[in-house]
C-alpha cells in the first residue's frame, strides 16, 4: 500500500513540474519566441549594396559602376604612339564591362568629341559597347590641348549617370596649350574650375604619359578630387 501511494505521488509531481516551470518563465518576463531564427535574421530582406565593378587600366585597378575616360589626343600623344596605347586601354575596359556599368569617353585636342555625343552616359549593353569601340578607334588626332573642356565634358556626363560610384580617369601629359592661353594660368584655372564643379565628388584619377608632363597639375587634380596620380615611364 505504501509503495503504491509513493508511486502515485511521483507521477503527480512529474506532471506538475512543467506547469510550474512555465509559470516561473511567465513571471520572469514572458516566453521566448522564434528561437530557431538565425542571429542575423532581422533585416534579412534589406537590399545589400552590390560590389563595385573592378577593371584594370594602365595597370591600376579602378572600382566603380560608372567609368568615364578623358583622353588627350593632341599631336604629341599621336607622334609618341601614346594615343594608340590609350585607345587600346579604353577599348579593353569597354569590352570587360558588365551590363550594370554606365560609361562615357571624351577625347580632346583643341576641340572635344565625346561618346555618347548626346552627353548622356551609355549603358554597357552589347550595342552601346560596339558603338563606343568604333568611336574610339576611328577618332583622329589634331593639334592643341584644351584639357579643361575635356574634363568638364566628362564631369557633366558623370553627373547625369545613375551610377553610385563614379570614376573619371584622365590620360595625357597634363598640358594646357589652349587657344594661346598662358599654360600655367590655364592649368590653375582648370584645377579650380573642375574641382569646384565636382559637387558629386566623383573620383578623378590622372595618368601622366610622355617624357615631359605637367606633373604638379596632374598630382593636384587627383589629390583635390579623391583620386590617384600615376606616371607611366
């Protein structure tokens, strides 16, 4: 009889224990929910920022989703063979772009020509890439070096792009022999004007080619606009 009563008491206590634990949990601040959710489940649906496109230009990595090139096509660039090298570098990048990239190309001497000619950035779809390559390949050289006009054309094109990370890259000797202006004065005004109008803070890189370059101008332009200066020997 005693053993039977003891067993009944043990069964009763076993059934009662979970209820007591539940009540204690409720008094301590409620029950826990969604214990199976991962640690970072909150915000799981938030859109993650896409990684930037990475291309190599003159041995330097460029990262962005909007790429704009400013190429000096003056006579000195042509005669030294540097214009053809610059064209090959630009064409290689255009070929590599994925379709999420926007881009533009500006070539200058005394005058400025650009792709697209509308001044709107191009989407890197197959048709636009083919047109851009044809443009770069067929554009001839001429005299003069009005780099300010070329840089401003690229800057305005970049400002119309929806791309979030905009990179402008200038290739040339940094000269500014434009319409008879004093070169140093012209370059000083160019630096101030381009930097002042870069209100979206696009990165501006400069690449100096040829044996004689205006290195101070190229360094200053890059430094004032978050970019890098590279000298090609």
